[in-house]
């Protein structure tokens, strides 16, 4: 699905902080969509930024976030979750009143609570989490299509101006995303189950496989462990920021795994078949993958605000 | 990779028992390879067999395994693991001396032990497990390329004639597979980790996800749970036949998951990062996917017999 060209840019200058897989893909998608006149890439390594520019992902670049923020009407922080708060604050200090900052962080509770003063200030922060990504890293893996048909969760606070929430929503819609709203805590509880728990299990499975069995793996093992190839530092920060909901999800998982293990150990065919049938039914309910070609409105989502 | 046409067929008539995803794909691949003059599809439902014939997967079909076995030089049993022993015995009773029976079962210990009398009899059974498949079911999902570059594990017993093992190996190689040999018990111990454990975890994860979070899943959750969409009856039988090794693998997994959970719960950044790094290293070691374009010989495999 390609969006229709927009009649005029939504924004003038957007600064993307952190030009990796997500930031690079977002920059490319924003340029392609015509949603802004200019995309500035912000990062620490000028050589990598120059390469991202040469690859056509960004228009210009800056190694100084303050300088980029001064010129931008919107800043989108795509750095690791443990750097987002500092980057948002640095940007906010330089931007004109009425400007918007959002992010792409996988956790929202701590970030949105710490930045609560920016929901009603002259510069607004609106939390975002685009549910798109990959185990790959770096702008070299970036693709403008990464967001097409996927869901972006917005996590405004009660006092966040509606117009700034709408402005944030339009940016994600411009790159092809559906959007919904959740409270930061509801987001974190849900993502503990849908993203962080699968990552923890994939990692534990990868740790469990004896080396001598590696050559006997097939697509099933590979798919089940794929996310364990994700960046260890990024995921350490995510797990730390969402520790409590994740520990709860791990406990719920362990209970179900214990049931399954008991049925296997006791040769209880009826229970085993019943559990595997339920599991298949749940998994089948997910397919076909979430209506990738529709841009559904918020009310389709059970948590829609 | 397409195999070079063989100078002459390896076999005259091959009967494939169970024309589902694996049997149908194998029939199509054998026909395409020119490894035999005729492929007979054997099943219970004549309408489905007629459709498989119309789809070009099989040359002819039989609903009576005995009739098919009488005409075949090789029978390949692709039925669920809890039906393989009976199907092999039925076929063996009808086949001429010197004939070969193999299978495609995901477990090998119980099957090969029960059929041990057929390793040295006039009709030989050689256990096989092609490590290829999908969560999909039915010949409608069959594809001749399913086996290309994948590994097939052969599990002969000490008294299985070498010539029959070699004959089995050539059939799997004809459809593009690499081969190795393991004892039936070594196979089952390994597959408990590489296939049955991932399936159990994917199923338990699918059971754990609260329904209201389904719309918040993305590719990570989908990949991690993909195999849970597999047929519940097939997998109940697999888990039952390999219960003891699977319970051991589940215990090993639970130990690693408990370590990871403790690091998350205690905010132990160093341990958490260390575990996720190790997990990533293990997962990265699997890629690129097992040299799909080479037809490596048995000695590359640590268990090669």
C-alpha cells in the first residue's frame, strides 16, 4: 500500500534522533510520504550519518541535538529506551513554543511519567511506540515500508493537548501506520506479553540449546528464536524499564508451561491434546496478519482512548 | 538449486503413504527429480488422492496400502508418528525380498526399536527424519522445494544392511537433502531440544497471551509462536513418543529461564546483559541458514555415523 501524496507537508522540518533501523526507516518513510520538507538525521558518528545521507534516508544531518532541535518543528527520538528521557529534555530546551516531540520507545511507563511536565508545557512530548521492527540493527537494514499497515500506540497523558496528539497520529499515519491510544501503563502491561515475554523465551531457548545440536535445527527453531538475535544492550534496557510487568508475564507463562509439562510427563493424552488445540486456536486467530492493508480507525482497538 | 537429471531412475515404483504436506511434497520432488518411474500416493480418502493426482503430485493412487506395497520397490511412510509402526508392518508383509521401507517421522526411538526385526529381514526398514516442514497441513501446501538444502537424519540400527542405508540416503539426496546418521535415541534427544521444546514453548506462549492483547502483537510474537499453529493431533503423538527427552529439555529450559527471570526481577543489569549477549551469540551462530546450497557429506556432522 502506498499512501496518496499529501496535498501539502504536515510539518516543515523533522529531526530524527538516532538513525538506526527504526530512525532510518522512519526518515525514509517520512521523506517518501512528503509529510515534511526536510528530515534532519541526528547521531553521534558523522561518518555513519554521511552514509545514511548518501543512502537517501535523510536530507541533512547534525551531531549536535541542540542545533537540530532549534531548526525542527518536530523531533522524533529513536534512541534506546534508556536514552530517550535525556534526549527529549535536551531537545525540549531548544525548541520553540508549540513544537512537538515524540519517540519510538518500546516502553512507555517510566518515560511518560518522567516527562509528564512536557504534556502541558510550551513544547509537548507525546509518547509513541510503532509496533514494527526486526532483530536487525543499523540504518543499513532500514526500509521505508517497515511501518506499512502496522500499529502505532500513542500514550498521551490526560492533560496532553488533543491537537498535539492528533499531530502525532498524523505523522505515523503518513508512514502507513494504524494508530491507537493506551495509557503508558496499559501499554507496558500489554507489551510485556506481546513483545518482551517472547523475547525472554527466545533468549532462554537460545541459551538452552546444546552447541552440538545446532546443525539439527530447522525452520521451527529458527523462527522461535529469531528475536533473540536482537541487540543485547537495547533489550537489557527494555527489560529493566518494564521489569515488573514482564516478571508477571513470565509467571503466567510458567504456569501454562507447567501444565503442558505435566501432561507430557504423565502421558495424559486428553489434557495434552486439549492444550495444544487451545494453543493452535489462539495462534490461528492472529492470522491473516493484522489487516496490513487497512488503515483502521482507533475504535477498532479494545483500548482505544 | 535444481539437481542435475539423474542418468537413470534409482527406483521403479515408490509408494508414499500419507499424502499430506510432507508426503505430497516428497511425491512431487521425487517425480521432479526423475528418481523413480512412478509415484503411488496411498491414503484413505479417494477424493483427496484424486485431487493430489490432478495437482500433479502423484502419478497414481491407492486406498489399500497392501495393494500399493505389492507393486512398490520402496515404501515411504509419511503418516503421523503414532501410525507409522502399523503402516510399516502392513507394507512389509506384502513387499518382495530386497524391498525398502523408510519413513518421515519426527520421533525415531520407539519406531526403530519396535521395528528392529525389519533391519535384518528380507524387507528392510530404515528410519528417516527429513528436517523440513511447516505449520501448514495438507497436500495443498505441498512444494517440491520443501527439502532443498535441508538435513535428513537417517537412524539405521547396527545390523541394518549398509546397501539399504545407502539406498535410503540416495532417495533423500535426490530431493535435494543433505544427510547424516544418528542412533534413534541420539536423534530423539537432539530433536527434543531443536524441535519439540520450541513447539512446547510456542504453544505455552500462545496459551498465555490474554485475548485482549492480540491486536498488540507484531512480527516478534508471530514468529515466536508460529509453530503453535501446527496440527494438535500430530504434535500430541510426537510429544507422547518423545516424552522423556522432552521433559529433560523442558527442565533445562526452565533453569535458564529462571536465571533470566531472576536477573530481570532483581534489576541485575550485568547478569541480564551477559545472558542476552550469550543468547544472541548462540542465535547468530545459526545464520546464515544451514548452507542451503551445499550437499555436504556425513562427516561434517558431529554425530555422523
